[in-house]
């Protein structure tokens, strides 16, 4: 690792990671592993202070996962801290998440790891190195990362289950699993036959910075290099006054940098990583406790040190330094800690809860409480939703959560009442170590001359420790023991008879620090949750399409619009206007955009609204049945492709691209048991049009959220997009709070991402219909995006809009022509006002104060092929109509012009200014043949292409095959 990187300018560093399961043998014993990009340890991130880091994580293991960036402050991006059940839900199997943050005011050595259950025990770890031009360390020539870990041959969930049993893993409750061995940079030795070593071949007479990381699960590791003195220069991202040692004991999750000079006799030397066996609670026959590597310089790569020295390391010269004493650590930037303004006292212990109906295993307690998030909700977000006007949050009194409403200097005194050492880590901050000693804290004198600052510290058995830090980083930050078997007790354990129904015991010892700084409720993006369920192999076999794509979408050259260059619409579900308006998330979003307070859905229920926005009509549909619209019926896709405007649809939890089945059922992640339907066809408008699904190039543009991440990372989000969250995130099966959580997690971070939202992007956020059918169908609608004129942000537009306005606005912007249906109806197709101005389109002048608008509710009143009471054939577009997109009207072949139905449709009077045409795609001059009940529509005149573009003569295309890969371990962790 070269030191030249530090001289590069700040930049964006992008990584694509795939988390998957496989077999590995780090120490020669084959075991199940979880790895990133097929390697262990995982990829190293190397960056400069100020760099932006973007990591797209795709989860291909059997359980949800997260990635935590250990030690980084994540100021302003608490929701990317990666702490499951505190700052996010896990990334479900088959789904992806983009972590996007800037490394600010932090320099040094750290690491990343899974923060879900015991997953990092099985291999989801890697180094994270941040260079800084002004780092206060001595000069050196090269960096060398040395990541060490204890190692278990059994898969960690199996060990965890044994640890949780009443009898414990060895017959003694509370005894932690004992490692089988360990690794240095992913290589270890088990037994007498394995002679594989980590090798580092260096150059003589140079100075190397060894960045030491303990990424293990249970014990500290003692590091040394035979016959070499090590100079300590950094601990946990804090540069320290240099001092020499012979060895360094590194607790779990801690990091040290030491300088090593290659000025001894040229040759090969043993690197030693000795596991701290004093923490072992039972005998593990055959376990390896000392791991070796080889450091050499001035000799050939094949040269090994003297094997006889393995059990008899050479002595250092008389007077040489000894083992690292943490009391010698002092920051290079000397100074005292500020005086405390807020004091906390905690007692920590590991014990049985002593409460009926809890499983009989040890729990971690702080002040006799154990962290207990709510099961079936989004961790803390439900509390945040009830925040007071000053931004402070209200929490259940049984939860040990310290909430601060202003900047405080917090002093935390902790008594460790347990018989073991516990390495505690504070997220989002560094702390000053003010003092420690035997027994309990009783206001002993503290050391404040130049106290050490770090983010991970060992609390020795039966001792007190005092920490101090500045709480000035808004968000939710965990403070917890890093022993995986203690931290993984965060795993939820269902307790059916527990008095608080549907809750789960959390036995991770956690102090949760909620710093609000009197911010608005929207500050708590920290609690944003990913409610995307797993997208596993499709269970349905009735689909007529079997395509699949995980490749980046292919878009042509950008087609400039008159007002914007990208139009993204996101549809949510079944919510009354007043309900959405009461949401703090929507209130805060409205400050960034335009609130359209007179925006109406077309009808009830959901499906006809989705059809209408894609086809300019809902064809009499008054239900949510399985619909096919024939391939000779045009849609917005025909208009876009005719002008070379790129497009796509993104459907959360669709199992693969172009999936056409009625719904998709998979594992229920909310309850952890059974099956649940998360994706439905009725919320996927383009899939209903055969002119889209019968053409492979088009079908593959109906993508899932995995491919959204792929397209985003490739900066390939098209110019027109339709986005549908799943039935949990869109509110269909849940509440406005769940919608708000999803927006916090998914949309709000994207608003700051230029690949999604640049200065020519418009984002329409709306609902398909109201929840209540007996009121008018007014739906809460926001327009956001960098392409929105600055003077309109935070304003309200009371122009009368409908879902057809989304069509007409796009048509006007790119002069697409029209479909000759509702998109040309003068009453219903108002263009967004600023776009109308930019395109010289005159709206109808109807505003939200029109007394007749509340009558707009068209359920079951429109004839068409999907209305059994007012049945007609599909009718021809009105080719004489002129919509906001100009001409021509796009039509397909073979359209019927004589429409027969069973009963006359009633008139629909909308306003005093005009009457809606029924059906509105037909010329207003409708005549009825006496007694025959036949509508005579004008004869279609082909003024556009005779067939939808890219449709072959047979209307069908051979689709590439889709293969389902099996073999995933059928193990469900308690998460």
C-alpha cells in the first residue's frame, strides 16, 4: 500500500460488493463462510480525508445483512452507520443498498464489518484506511495492513444457538464459544500439517507503517515481530506521541499503527499473533492459540524463518521496551478534555434476567436493563414520529436511551461488575479516556492533562472507567460490547407469553445515545429503515416471460426537454390527503418542493389509476383483476420511444425483470414466519400492456430494485421512470409511518445523489387513490427535484391536476404527441404550471377552489372492455384531439370504432367550466343510435406509426432463459 495516495485530490471512490456464502479454509480446515466479493478478508477501502465513498452492497446470503464503517463519524449520514435495528433494517436477501457518505475529520486505520447477528464472525470484514495530509505521525515509506482475527470452524449461528441454550455451549451457562484458531490477513495454521503463512516481503532499510486491526469475535490478540522494536504512532484513528514497544495487545475492534524499521540483518522473521487464552471459559482440545506470518527483507520470497524459533522466540536486547501499556498513549495533538456538562452513571453486568417467560441464557445489562427494540416496527422510528415540537423524541421509560436536545459534553462513568473484560465501542464519536481503576467509581480523581482519545476501550473485570465526549453529532449511536457473542444477543428471541405482546428481548448491552440538537423530526433519517423483503427464487410457474437481467440498462443519448431532462414518478398507496399532510416526513419534504393540494386520482381501486397514467385511460376498469391490454393499444412507452427518450420501471421485490405474474409471495420478514405477498402486478402499470411485455427489449426495462442500484451506480437512470415500492413500503398494507420510514431510507438520501437527482430532474411523489372511498379522491402530491425552479420550492400549487397531468406534462416537455385518450381531455390534463409556461401550453384555468371538484370520483362510471356493466370493445384514439404534446396521436392497427355496451353511461359533470367526455377518448360529439345503444366514434386515421415500435410480425419475441441457482444454506438466523 503506497503512501502516494495522500497527495491525490479528493474524489469519489465507488465500490460494488456482493455478499455471498461459500466454503473456505483460512487455516486449512474447510468451513462455511460469508464473504464479500469472494475473498477473506474482504476488499480494502483506501481513501483520503474528504473523499466520498459509495458502496453498493448486494446481499446474496440467506439472511439480511448490514455494513458498519467502524469509527467513522457519519456526520449527517447516521442512516449509513449500518447498525441493524438502530439505524437501519438489514439488507434483505436478493436486495441491494447503496452506502454513500463522505469521510470528514477522520484520519487513520479502521475497518468495516457486518453489523447483523454474528455475520462478521463468518467473514464479512475488511480494512478501511483513511489518509490525511496533516496527520501528526512520523514519516514512513510504505503502509502494510495486518488484519488479525480469531477463527471458528463451526458456522457462527450454530454456535450462537448453543450459547443461547439453557445449558450453554459446554454445559455451563454463559460460557462463550472458544475459538479453534486464528488468522493473519486471512491465513492461519491448524494442526501440524498446515504450513501456510501470510507473507510480507519488504525492502531493507525502509520504514513501514503496520496498520494492525483486530477484527475478531472474542479475544484480544498480542502482535509482535521477532527481533524488531515497534514504534506506536496511532490508536483508533488518533495520532499519538511515538513510543517503542516489543509487542501490542489489540482488543476486539481496536486498531494500532506501529512503525517497523527493516534495518536488522536481512532475512526472514516470524510475525506472531497470540490469542488471549485467559478469556477462554473451557478447554478446546486441538485449538491453535498462536498464529504465524512471515516478514522478510533482503532475501528471496521462498525463505522462511527458523522453524525452531516458533516455540522459542528470540529475546530482545537488554533494556528493550516491553508490551504496550495503554497508559502511555497520549494524543499528538495535546490538550485537555472540555469540562463535562452532562453526567451519566452505568453499571454493566452479564447475568440471567430473572424474569419469567425469558429464555434461560445470559443477557447483557446496563443499569439492570437490556436493549429491547420493538418487533414488527422500525426500531426507534415510531418513537421519533411522536417527537415534540423542539425536536426531542419520546421513548418508553423502560428503554435506556439518553436523549439530548442540545450539544453537551457527556461524562459517562461505568462500573463493570462482570468477571470478564469487555471491549466497548461508541458509534459516531471518539471519547476521552479520563481514568479507570479497581472497584467501583466513587468520584476518584481523573486525569485531564492530555487524555487519550479513541472509539473502542476495554472495561477490565471489576473495574470503573470514566469516558468523556462531545455529543454534537445528531443521530442514534450505539455504545456496546464488541464481543460477538454478547453483541449478537441483539438477535431477537420471540417470547410468546411476554406481557408486551409481539416484542423481542435484546440481550446486547447497549446504551443508545440520541442527539437531536433541537432539530426537526426529519433529522432522524438515522432511523430510516429498509423494509424491502427478500427477493428469492420465483415460486410461480405461470409467467409467460422468463427473462432476467442484472446488467446495466442501455440508454441512448440524452434528449433535452423544454423544462426538464428526467422525470421520475414514485407512487404510494391508499392514503387520504389529510393523513399524508399530517406526516412530519411529508411536511419536511414539502419544504423542498411544490405541494399540489388539488391533485386528484381518477377512480377506485388501485389498478385503474396505474393503467390510466400509462395509457391515458383505464378502459372501464373498476377492479384489481388480472388484466392484459392488447398489443395494438398504445401507451406512454410508444410516445417515449418515438422520440428516443429512455425509460424504465422499477418494481420493488419483483423477482426478476419483466415478471408478469399476478403477484409474488415470499418469506414474511415482518413476523419472521410464514409467507407474505410484497409485489403485485396491479401496481406495475407497464406490465399490463402486452405491447410492452411481448417485446423482450421492453420487458427487460421493467426492472426490480436490485437493478435500480445497478443502474444508479452506472449513472444510467433513464429519462422517464416509474417507481413502485412494495406493499409494506408504499403503505398499502401498513401506515403512513411505514411510508415515511421508507422515504427516509430510500428517497431522501437519493435526493442528494446527482446520479438520481440532478439540476434537470423532476420527481413526482404521489398516491394512487384515497383510502376512504366516500370522500373526494384528492391525493397528496409533491414535486421535488433539482429541476424544480428555486422560487417554487416550499410553495403550494392549487391548480386542478389529475393522474393524466403526469402524462400531459411529460408529453409537453418533450413534444411527444399524445395517445388520443384522457391525456387530451381539456378538463383533466392540466400540465404542471411551470412546465406549461415553458412549453407555451394553456391550462384550463380550473383551480382547487372550484365547488364542483369534490364530485370527482369515477368509480364504475366509465364504459370499456374491463367494465362488465358498461362493456365495450377497445375503442380507437381520438385522432382529431390535440394534447399538450402536440401531434400526432399515436394509434395502433385493428382498433374498433363501433362500441357496444349494455347500458348508457351516466354523465359526469365536473365543473361549471366544462363537462368530462364519457368516454373521454372519443370525440365529444357522441351520438347514440336510438334503441341500439351504440356509440359511434370517429373513424381512426393513421397519422402515426401503424404498429407500436419494436413489435415483430407475430407480436412475440423469444426471451433468454432464466436460471434459479439453489444450494443456499437453509438456515434462518434469529434477527
